[in-house]
């Protein structure tokens, strides 16, 4: 006789408490035919370097199949760790490879956060981080951000009043979802606070190389030892490789490596070998990143010009200096969910700000990604959004 298991008798508290992200549910709607999607944070397919990856994969498989197809160390292939250390100017001992930077977020959450521990994030924040920290049972405290990133003055006041986070999470450059960059003054202040109050800064930086104006700012890890920086091949090369990295102090990275063993033993040896082959060709990678920058810069300009012409004073947004996102804030009282719904019925998809947090900044805003669609579709998407906008007014 078969016993039918009930979810409540077998699934853990953690599994039962977990929910599919709002974004993933929304993205299903946005995948319907005929919809132009500004919703996903997907790189433009023209920029996925398929030819070069084919060439490198063939070279890897003919020269070193016995290692590329074999099990490999949990901390990552030595050659790839060295290539990352060279590109991002750190010591190879400070580098560990992860299966995308998303795995870095999951592992950091699990090594640092016990149920009830406090994780500070910016409001609004990258959903994948909220999910990873939330799954650990952490209390997520959102501190308001603005054009210059997390308001460190407000964080400082809350710390002085007794807030004791284990970690503070920031997307330091061209943040997902707001596009904002943490200013130099705030980087210095955040590092000082981390040293004074003893928390770990988790600096997530998948977009930092995609800068077309303004001055590049040094990573937070150069300002304090209490910082782990996450990087990724996803936005500069290809997200399907699923390779990211962490740079930070060994007490944290070694604990992450111990948990990673049980998670996936190691990141795909083949994918790591391919990425290593790509990074070893510095001229190619630098040239490719320059192409990504030029393309997204052009697309951002076309899209923001169209939005300003079509929506005028109904919406405000900052001109991006890099990255993939615009954060559109309604000036006419339109709410984020209603903009999302009106846009979708007009066959264009955006992400409501409420998917990334709560509060006024999220409730009146939507995130759009200008990277994925080509120029003609971006213009049509802007027109559809402008037609939909009046329907979202209260
Ligand atoms: C801020 C941020 N962090 C991390 C990730 C995860 O990237 P991946 O796991 O592909 O490296 C993303 C993806 O969109 C992101 O926007």
C-alpha cells in the first residue's frame, strides 16, 4: 500500500516558508507572445560572444579535456582564480569561484545569518539577495536609498540607536533595480561603520565594468577588511556560463567553501575552464566589454530620450552612467502595480517597484531594463508604455 506524503509532514519549515519570487511569477506573464519585455535583467543576445566561446570551448576540450570534464576543487580552478585575481587586482588567496554570484549570496547568507539575525539592505534592493537572506530566517531591515545609494547617515543613526546587523548588503555600481551608484563619501562612511560596529559589508558588483560616464570608484573591499565583493561573468560575457566569484577575507570564504561542498561540490569545471580561456585573452575581453558599454550606452540614450519626449513631466528618472536599468518614478500619482498592469495590457512589460521592497520609493516606481531589446523594439516599447501610463492614474 502506498502512503501519500503530505507536504506538511515532510517539507521543512524553510521549504514551506519559501515562495517563488514575485518577479519570476511576473516574468511568466511577460513571456506571452507579442509582449515587448523591459522586465527581465537579461543581456542583449547580440552581445553573447557565441563565436569566441565556441572557439575557446574547442581549445579547452582538445587540450585539457581530462581536467575540464573531471571533478575539481570546491574553491574553484586555480587558473581561473588567478585570472580573476589579475583582472580585479587582488590576491589569488582572496578569490573563490561560485555558480553565478547568486550562489555567493546564498552562501554568504547561510554562513553569516542565523534565524532572527539582522541583514540590512537598501530600499529597494535586488530581489535575489532578499530571497537568499530571507531564506535564512534573517530579519531584513531596509534602509532608504537615493541617487547616491544607501543612505549611510540614516544607517549610522540606526546603528547608534542600537541596530546590530550581521551584514549590510549593497549593489555598489548601477544597482539593480535603481541604477544608482554608491557615492565615494558613502563608501568611506559605510566602511567606517563596518569597522566601528563589526558587521560584514556584502558588496555585490555585477555591473561595475559597464560604465560609460563618470569616474569609476574603488571597490568597498579596498576601504575595509570587513567586506566580501561578489563579481560575475553574467553581464559582461554570458549568464548561461553560471560563473561568479567572491573576493574577501578567508574566514568568510573558507566557511562558504565548506557549505558549497554540500551544495554542488564545485562549479562546472567545463564552464570555469571556458571562462578562464576567455579571461586569459585580455584583448578580447576588454574589447568585448567596450562593445557592451557602447551598445547599452546607445540604447539607454535612445530609450531615455523617447521616454522624456513621450512622458514628459509625468515621470522622473536619472540618466544612467552605466548598467542596464532605469528606475522610473511616477510624478502624477500613478502606482507601481497599476503601471505594471496597464503596461502589460498594452503589450509592454515592466517590473513594479513593490517587487523590490516597500515604502513610497517602491510604490510609485517601476524598473525597466534597456539592455535586452534592440533599438526599434525599445522605441515601440517606450510608445506602448507612454500610451499605458494615463490608464494607471488613480
Ligand atoms: C545585483 C545582482 N546580483 C546578483 C545577480 C545574479 O547574477 P548571476 O548569478 O548571474 O551572477 C544579479 C542578476 O541579475 C543581480 O542583478
